[in-house]
C-alpha cells in the first residue's frame, strides 16, 4: 500500500468516527418509551473502521483479518485452533460432521449411532445429529441450571451410544466434571455447544476446551458479534484439518485462499482412483460444504475480541443485579443457579413460574412486553413436540418432566452489556408492579 492510499484511508477513518459520534448522540433512555431488548450488538467506531478497512482491501473471502481473529480467539479460549465459519449453526454442523469422517477410521460416527443430548434447547444443537443419520437420545434437564441432569446419564447409555452433544444453557456451564468423566469412562466423543457461553468457565478453564470439539456463535445476540458467523474449537491437528475440509467444499488441500502448494507435493501424490499427480487443490476427501466467512466479518471480530472480557464482566454484573432483586420472589419463581465450579457468562436471566404462583408465564411476559421489556422463551421448549421432529427417529431416556415444565413456564430477559443501570432498575420496577398485583 503506497503512502497516498494510506492517507486516503485515514481520511475515511476520521469521517467514520464522526458518523459514529452522530449516531450515538441521539441515544437516550426513557422509561416505558425506549424498548429494552433482550440482546443487541455493542460496538464503536473501531469496529466500523476495521470493517471499512477490510472492504477497501476488497479481499472478499477469508484473509488477513480471519487469520488474526482465529489466532486471537484460540488464545482467549485456550485451544490450539479456532476455525471460523458462517454461523454458530454451521459450527455445530461442522463439529459433529467432522466426527463422521472416514479419516477417523473405526472411531468415526456412523449412521444409526446414538448421541446423547437434550430436548430443552436450540434446534441447531440437535439438527446435526439428525442430518448425519445419527439418533438423538434426549435426557431431561434440571430447573435452575437448565442443563442436562447428569444423574440420568447412565440410563441414557445404550449399545450404540457414541457421543454427547449438548449446549451450555444460556451461558451457564453444564457439569463438566461429571460429563467428561462419563464420556471418558464410556469412550464417548464430547461436543460442547458454547454458542451462548463464550467466556464462561468451569474450574478455571474456559468452556469449549473440555470436549474434542467446541462451537461458538457470533450472531448479534451473543457475547460478541461479527453479524453472522461462528467458530469451531479444537486442539487436535487431525480434527482441525477435518473441520476445515468439511467447511471448504470437502477438499483435501489445506492451502489458504490465494495460496498454492503449501504441502510441497501438489502434483506428486496418489489420491484414491484419480490419476497419479492429480492437482491436490482439486482433490476432495469429504462430501463437504462452503461455510466460510468473509474477511470483512472477521475484521469486526478482531476488535470485538478486545472488548470481550469487559462484555462478559458486564453481563455477570447485570445478572447479579437482577438475581439480588428477584430473590424476594423465590416463592413464585425458580431462580437461576449454577453448578459448583461454574462461572457463567450469562446470555440471559431465566425464570420459571412455580406451580401455585398465582399467575401463568404468559401473564408476566405480556406485562413486561407491554412496558417495553423484551422477553424470550427458552428456545424450542421441548424439541420432541416441535413440528419439525415429527417422524424423526429419536430415543427418550426416562421422561422429560422438567423439559415440559420449561416449555410451559420458563422465560428469560436480557443481561447484555447495552443495559444501563437505569434500564435494570426499570426492569425491576416492572417486576415489582406485576407481583404487587398478584399478592
């Protein structure tokens, strides 16, 4: 880049700062008028500048910013590798599909194998199981943590059980001590869906580092964002290459875009039944996809990652404010809690209306929504009762009593860093207003 282009870019960046300042100048919170969302993107002029910087490069696939973001993300989480993809849902698909690779020989997952999971969650934790011809085995969850009930793991185990794939519910780590022990004892793969839990810890370690693979989402609602986007986490080199292969059309070559002959044997290998020396760039070892991100997305991630520790701190702080206030209503609500050794990175503040509370979930959510406070259900409630899963083969270990309770009586409100103390106080006032009417 010559000096003239550098100068022009700097002029553009200065104007971007002014655009951002104008945008922020009009923001003001007014009780009952300003809507309080459950989540939202938090950014400043620095993300905007890097986004424009990447667009000016006009390198439209993955490039320098993607490599920087992947390295920084892996360092933050504590894995050797982080492989970017176009969404958290794609990250889940890539992670589980990687375990079906022929390169894993007799350890690969095969059609008909069972994967332990939960029905109380987001569908794209479970969908890759179905999409790969595997069988989900649904286990009930605990109220309060909203994570898998580890006391029911043994009853879920069958002759065909080969893996566990579950999410850390709303940023609250599941019992990794019990689950990793169970997985190791029975020789099961563990895939950690950390899409709602970036920054959460268990026993001092970041989630996403305990299983063979972990996944992240960078949708705007999550702990950090690049708009759309996600990542697969791994520390085993073989799994890294397999994930990248499935992500990049199924190719066997691992050259970065725009690079050739990284292996030094591009025209000097035998691949399957192809002619000897067939160009390695066009050899495919998996039936794959194209699930890459653009460098413009990755550029946003480079700056967001710098802010992530503060984002997580503020989420925990906001969660603590709501928890302290809602303790007075413990007779009416199941309050959120965490397992020992867990340090959540809260995605939201969940509440379950207790039996005999004197009101239904829909009453309190209507009250909050009517006052401009966004509410959300705990995603799909009970996946086995969703229309999409009619006719899908699955197994249920025992009963899903708590899952059904969540489907009927659980909701959550936001704790994201964009909430100010005035907003939190107003939320608490609205809870008090409703509860006063019901006493």
